[in-house]
């Protein structure tokens, strides 16, 4: 196992994420979201600065990002996101496990309103391919 299992449970620093109207509208157009409001999958855009960037930069984790494929994505919604609001986002390494010569890294990112209210929990699983 190349990932450091001692980092399971580690939470990375909180990162603010502003739901800027132009960015939300561009995303909505790209995914053909025709309903009013923020597309639910826009939460993924907030996951990157809070989670993936921190995780990839964490040398102690031992992640070789060139061997990573995205394995799973899920959301638990508490309320819709709102254009113009700033979300507080923080990612935790929920689990690190090994199976069949591959490693599975599950990240949980909590997106909260400025008042601390939980908006959505996003989970993503990254699969680190083995040597061969």
C-alpha cells in the first residue's frame, strides 16, 4: 500500500467558495441545466479547491495522481445552493483501503453556508491503480 493509512480521518483546511453568477451560469449551460437555480452537480466545483488540490499536494499521503481514476461520486443534500453565497468547504479523508492490488481513497467534503448550516456532503472515491 502506497497511501499512508495514518491519514485516514485527516481534515484539510477550510476553503471559501463563492457561487458567482457567471460561473454558475456557464456551468449550467455546459451541463444543459435548464431549471432555475444552481445545478446540483456544481458542488463538484467546490470540491476541487477544498479537497483534490489539498490531497494531491499532501506529500505525507503518498498519492501518485498519475495513477488515479475517479471511481465514484455522491451527494447528500440538505438544501439547494444559492447564487451569490459563499460556502465554507472542508475535505476529510474518510477512508483508505486496499483491494485487488488497488487502493481506494474516499474523500468527504462538507459544504456549509456562512452561518455554518450544512448544505451538502459530497463524497468521491479515487482509485489508485496498482503497478500492473
